C-alpha cells in the first residue's frame, strides 16, 4: 500500500503536514461484451458494497470515519512516498 507524506497549503495560505493513504483505481471494461458487462456490474457492485461496509467499520474502529480528504495536487509540496 502506498503512503504519502506532504506539506499542504490551504487557500488561505496556512500550511499543514499531512500523511495519507491514496487510493485511485479503475477497471478498464472497454473491451468487455455488453452481456458480460451487465453480470460483472451486478457482482462487482455487491462486492464494493460489502467492501464499503467493512471499510467504514475499520475507519470507525480507528476513529477515522470523518477523515476523508480530497487534496488538490497543486497545493501539495515536499511529497515523499513509501510503500508500507
């Protein structure tokens, strides 16, 4: 899992040190036949729903339920990345 540390500058100019676990993912289904795509979507949707429930439980367990952030890359500096 990737782990980022960086300095974030807010619109008002204040800076803060951040540590984050980024998650950006995509599944390319452009070549999948339409009938298979429909089946895949149903199954994948059920999987993601279950995963979301598990993720929210873990976030609640570690008191991170309200810590989701969307950082503007243009406002990030001193970025280091590690694999943990």
